[in-house]
C-alpha cells in the first residue's frame, strides 16, 4: 500500500464522521494526497497542493490541509477548492459540479 493510500484510509476515517468525503474520483484524490505528502517533505506540513506555498508555516497556516476555506467552500459549493473534500450530495450528483472560486485573500498569496 502506498503512502497516499495509507493517508487516504486514515483521513477518510477522521473526516467522514465530520461530513467531509473524498471525491469519488479516487485517481484524482490519490494524486492530491501524493502532492500533500510531497509538500510535507518540502515544507514540513501538508499545504494545499492547489495553491502556492511560501514555505513559512505561519504564512501558510490558512492553507494547511484541510484548509481554512474547506468548510465554507463545501457548504456553498459542495466541494473544496481542490475538489479533494466534498459533501455526500456532491458525490451523489445532487449538487452541480461548478468551479469553486479562490477564497484566500490576495494579501495572503505570496
């Protein structure tokens, strides 16, 4: 079992009871989890693979996965920015799969 698959199993057990599910496109999910693990190697923390990290944990605190924007994104769009975490309704096709706009304030983007 790959490290990404181990992370998948661990996070699924923690996040599903909170109402956050992985996208049913498991190939995409594993690619994102691999990128999270790569960022952990690079920076020492799992920063969002869909955003540019600065390498400064404090500056990136809002984009450490699960990021600060996941909850409002999933509530509004059924999916987080990366489409990693989604609602059950999104996975079932009961929520339109639309582009999730960036919520991170421009001044936080390095």
